[in-house]
C-alpha cells in the first residue's frame, strides 16, 4: 500500500502526526491493488511542556468534519446503549464491519490488540455491525460471533443501516478515528495499513493527554497479533462471487442462469473445460435474493479459482464433502472448517474456510452438498 509512514512516537508526548489519506477496498483484487491510498500531509500540533506537564496543544481543525452520531441502533453487545457524545474526551475508533465478511474477520486481531493495549489510555473502539445478509441481523448470531472472535469492545447493531447512511459509507470494513473533541482525523477503507493506523491512534492519544495537561506513556511500538493473516491482493485472481440474484455481479456458468424466486434444476455441462471464476452447479436450487437453497437431498457446486484460500458463507443444514483438483481435500491444504475426511458440517449461518494453501495458485474445488435446506451465499478468497 502506497501510504506515507508515520514517524515513531516517543515515550510521553510527541509530535502529533495525522494521515488524511484513504485506502480503497472492496472484496475485489483489482480494486484493492488499484490506487489504495492517497498520501495525506502530516499536521503537527504545537506542544509546549513545562516541568513534565503539557501546557498547550494547538491545531487548526477547521478542515475536519465532526463525527456523525450513531443512528437507529437496534441493539448493543458488550455495552449499555451509548452515543459518541457519551465518549467525548476519548479517542474513538468507529469500525464498520459484519461478521461473515472475511475482510472484516482478518482485521479483528488488530482491533482486539488495540483495545487491549490502549483502552486504559483513552481509546474506545465501537464496532458498528452493518449486516450484508439478512441472517446477520439476528442478535444471537452477532453475539455468538463477537464471543467467537474474542471481541470485548462495544458493538452496535446497525440493522437499519442508519449509522452506515449517516456516515455516507459504502465499504466494509472501514475505520474512522475520532479525536477527543469529536473530529474525524483519519479514515481507512478495507484491510491493511495497520501500522499506520496504530501510529495515528498513538498520536491522537498523545494529543488527548496534552489537551488535559497529562503525560501518556506510549512506547511507539506497533502490534503484530499471532492470529493475524497476511494477504497479498496482487496475487488473488478471483473476486468475491455471490449466489443471490440481487447480489451477483456475474452470471452463473450454467445455461439455466438465475431465475428469481424459482426452483431451477441445474445441469452441469459435460465434456467442457469450465472457465475460471465462474460458478457452476447441479441439482435443484431455489433462487433467493441473497442466496441459493438446495431443494433436493444432494447438489453440487464447482468453481475454478485462483487464490491462496477459499471460503464460503453458508447456513441452513447439511454436510459438505470437499474435493479439490480431483482429490479429497485433506492434509495441510484443508481449511479450518474441514475435517480430516474432507467433510464440513454446516452448524450455523457463518463463514466456513474450505481450503488454505501455502501459496497462491489455480485450483478446482468441488462441493458435494447433502441435505435439503443447505444455503449458500458467497465465495470469498484470501
């Protein structure tokens, strides 16, 4: 990512560095590897220190917007109802996310690390959970995901997209950093730029302490969570692929195509080399706005993709038998949700990791689904 590096923050009060650039990301490799950042200028505050106490902080904030208040929140997790006004005087990180989004999931280890490292220094992270799919509106689903991912900071359910709309947001994940006076000082779209983001957190915490005439002890190091996954988007050749007719950006490979609201008996082409990055299926599937649902006891999905890992968002009921490149998917390449016999038990509406390879490359994955009522929403990649 082409962004300026922020200078390290010394112990105590340092120069406040601010990035005003933006990362650009959607779950599409070509977008992520395009101009993913606009370099901003550092805006130093003027800090005077006497006898170990900061006496003034001056910065022109006329160019910055005030953070918009949370709007039409339908529920809260890890907190009582709260507003940004309640958090005035804190540094607030507003994080738009949703629990089945692989890009959001990969940012969570950093958010958890920042919460643990800076919560007692004045940082409050507010996760604004804005659902993409209908099942992500369910409070119990979101609460289970929060517990699974070890999230301890407040989460607000944005089921009506009230806060999303108030921020005029179009991306997920997206992080806004709000200073102690309520101004948005940093905005990052998508994954990555973790070190840069953390440096801004440190700077804003230092500025907050300075405005109160206090000293904040921040060592300037950046977090590197053990559970974090690195992704090279320049090497992913397959974009996110949706199964719902309202969400799909590309046609199905089957000649039958989409048929909104109808049950379609899909037939797999025979004797034909299947083009990459195109979903093929066989069996009876009902076409729904955001997913397809298996209407028979068995069905098949085939995809040739080019990436390091592959996931599906799925739900309903059933079991999946996974093979790849003509062999049962076992050993080191099987995903975290695949048993050593190549089986996935669908136990809820969530993201399932099917394959995880050591390097990026092309593979043909076959999902044999057993169980009427199995639902599939999307393929995502890493």
